[in-house]
């Protein structure tokens, strides 16, 4: 059971907060949005609300009309969707028709025809329910060889780059190594849910490689040890598990409680995408 006084899980809303924009966090979707759409309908979420997906949304998986059909369907569902980068999707900054904008205080990537499907940029800080959250996307694919041998999509830049790691360290250091939330795709090495690992990863016929690159996970260990944070959310492992102050999410939707629960509705316009052309001469941070 996930317990934290800043969180409410399983999508339960406090009726005193229904007038405020809601922010939920959930795990990988891999193009399967049946439960997502049921949740949106049940909670009566609107464009004022936001759902954060912790990687592998599946929106940029095939790179063809199949992706467009999924984006069209989910964009019409209602809430803004803020996607962390996973390891099973193309990075939006490498797709020519994506544009940059601002959303909840941080830089995002988006397509004009789907303005509520937003892709977070690694190292950016976003304001979620009145608190600051830093984003660290990417991971190494354990089945990369299998995908290559079976003509399945793979991407060169699936993991977080060394340059981004250095930038993120500097950003956190400038804040005194304090942040409310850390949102990542994978987890610190010491928190890996090893019970979820593939038991047959050494079998050559599966294409899984036993010595998976753990550079990012071990780097996240250093971040976890040096940064004071309120809570850490991650996906990637297709399980729902609580370890200390870290929540690995898959099916669960976690509601972030607003920092000031008695706040008025004056900040509703903050939960919107600011297009690049609107930023000139405007302070939207």
C-alpha cells in the first residue's frame, strides 16, 4: 500500500479538491489505453487536469499512421498528458514536426494537432500540484538485441545522455540539492525490483542480454543519495511497488495533493500549453 501524506492512490479524489485541476501520475502504457480511458471517464477529468505517464507512452513507437490514430483517440479523451521519455519510443526532439512550448513551468515538445499530448524534456522542472518535479527519462532496453533481430523498432538515444546528466546535476546543485518530486523512467540501482527480472535472459534464442547496461541506474543511486526529495516516482518495470519514498507505478494512478488545498481556482490557466510564439516577451515560468 502506497502511503504518503502528499499522495492519494487508486484515483480517489477528496471532494474538497474537485474544483482544482487534478494531477495524476501513472506508469508505462505501451499503447494500451483501455484502463486509462476508463479512469478518465470515471474521474470526469477535463482539459484542466493532467496525467503524467512515466515513460513508454507508445505515442511515437511505429512512426506512422498507427501512432496518429492513437494520438487522435487519446487527445480527445480530455486531460493533458505529460509523457516522460521511456526506452520504447522515439524522442520527440528528433521528430521534425514537433515544436517546443512551455507547460507547467517547463519546456515540452508537442504537435499542433494534438496540443494536449505533451512530452517532457529531460532535466526540466515542472510545477505539479504546487510542487516542483524534475524529470529524468530514458533507460536501456534489456531486449534490444531481440528487437534488432526481429525487425522491431529500436532507438539510438533511448537512455539519458551524459550531457543531460551533468546539466541535471548542476540544476539540482543550484537548488541546494532539494526537490519535491523526482520523476524518472527507470530507478536507482539499489531500488531495482529484481523479482521482475527475466529468468531466461541468458538464453541466446530470446535475444536478451544478461549484462544489461546499468550506468543510468547507478548514476541515479548517486542522485538519490545526494538529493533531498519528498517522493520519487518511476515506471519501466511493469509493476506497482512502494520502496521507502519511491513508488514504481504501472497500473496505479496516483493523485498528487495540492500544496495548498484551500487555494482558489485563480491558477487554472497555468495548466495549459504555451506555444513557442506566445513566449516572446511573456513570463510563463
